[in-house]
């Protein structure tokens, strides 16, 4: 019984690592988008890179697109945070169960 719970623990830990990695990538993207928003807002003209060419685009359109991307990233980060918390809670419960079983076997 304890060995199956230990396997579950390992799976939950791997799952948590994956969630944390994906969340970190999203947070990095968010930092880039926020930086882009500041740059575009403070410059007189806005450009978009398409392939190997920079094209002048209306600043308000670019700001709206960046803001939409930021909102999407914030939602995804919130979702990963919820998943992270759920997995952490499950991990704690399972770890306690394994510890309790180990104490009973050694007594």
C-alpha cells in the first residue's frame, strides 16, 4: 500500500514541477509584454516585425493587442497557480498518509 502511495507522490511531484516550469515561462512572457507596453506607450511610432521586415502600425492597435495578450497571460498564470495549489495540497495529504503508514509499520 505504501509503495503505491510513494509512486503517487512521485507523480504529483513531477506534475508540480511541470506546472511550475510552465508558469515560469508564462511569467517571463508577461514581463516581456509589460516591457513592450511601456516601450510602445512612450515612443512616437510603433513597429511590428513581420518576417525580416519592420512595418509601421497604428500605436493604439499595437497597444490593444499587447494588452489583450497581457490579460490572457494573467488568466493563464492564475490558472496554473490554482493547479499548483491543488497539487501542493494533494502532496501534503499524501505525504502525511505515507508518514503515518511508515510509523505504524515501524511500531
